[in-house]
C-alpha cells in the first residue's frame, strides 16, 4: 500500500514540473532504451518492421530512434495533462485543422463518435473536446489502483463521463448517442475474440474491434477522426471526416474502412504512434510475430 501511495505522489509531483524539464528526462530515458535491450525496444522494432517493410535498414533504425523518443514524450505529456488544469492543456494547442467538422457534427441528433488512436498526445483531446460538449469515454481501468485514481480524477475534471469497457459501458454509450451525445473511442487496441473480426491494419490481417462499426451502424451517428500531433512549439489538432463505409451494414467493409482511416491518421507522423504495444499478437492463423 505504501509503494502504491508513493507512486500516486510521484505522479502528482511530476505533473507540477515544467514540461521542458520533463522532456530532458524523457530524452535521457529514450537514449537508454535505444542503446540497451528491452522488451519496449524489441516490440517497437518488430511493429515498425511489420508496418513499414519497404523502409531501408538505415531508415528503420532512424524511425525506431524517433519512435522511442516520441513515446517517452507522450507518457510525460500525459502526466502533465492529468495533473494540470484544463486551461494548461488548451494553452499547448497552437493550431486546429477541421474544427468546422466537429461544430457541424454536434448538430446531428444521431450523435457523434470521435475516433482517436494512441497517437501523439491523445490525452490533451479531452480538454479540447470539452470546450464544445461533455464527452462520454470508454475507459479500461489501470492495473494500479493509485494510477487509476490519478487518471480518473484528471479526466473527470474536464466533465467527461467515464464508462467501463464492458456490456454496461457499451449500453451507456449507445444511449448517449441516441440522445445526440458525443463519445470518444480508441479502437486501435486488440479486442477479445468475441468483440472482433480479422481485418487488414498496416497490411497485417489482425483481430480488430467491431465496436465503432456496430455503434455507427445502429445509430448512424456522425463519425469523425481526431488527432493531436506534436509540433516544435506545441500541438496541432486535426479533425477529419471518416469514410461513409463505416456506417454501412457490411461489417467487414466497415471495419476495414475504419482501419484505413486510422492508418491515414497515424501516417501523418508515424513516429508519434505507440508502437510498443503488441497490436499484432493475434493475426489470422494464430500468427504471433512477437514469439518468433
């Protein structure tokens, strides 16, 4: 219990440090990850090889180094967003592209589904969206209770409603959309077999969630993709329309369309994606590249 409590205190203290100091810490950590063996580095390298096989060996090495650095930045930025007021997060935004798409979509009585990937500083999007409406976000609890408490408290300061990633949560999201509300879903995780189908993602035939597609089919809500891209002096928000096939009744085509659009979002700055996640561990034919 003491160690868990100390972790909560550590996160709280880190959030108060200047972001420039935290970036120095992140740079040092990224350098260590690049120089020494670790599962973090190994998984990132495997994923980049799978996603961008046409790159030369030198280009792969360069992308790996940039990716490790960017991922360390993302975790540091998340702690800052969790521990600071909403106004701080908004002050980091330098540019917004496609804002009109969101404003127009909020007038849709069928609701809005915002598709967000684990890319850039996605935690900052909670504060940005809260300027327009109160979102409902599906949330998977952290294994550490104190970390979970820290994150929940931070996300709820932006008036977001957090629901569990289970049947009760799905029912709450469905009801929220039927009432014209907005929900944020990160569908680039690996789902349970009961909640997914195999579809191409970065040319890998991998198990993919059907949640967004099924919600879109049933509600015909407006589906938008939103990214928060790190730049030299801050962040750029990009809001884009998703392909209308996502709303279609062909589930396979809907999921593939969603994957195609998410891949486009990630390719805006591929080094900023969280490549250390074992996204491809359930490919069709029981293929798991991480066990080779």
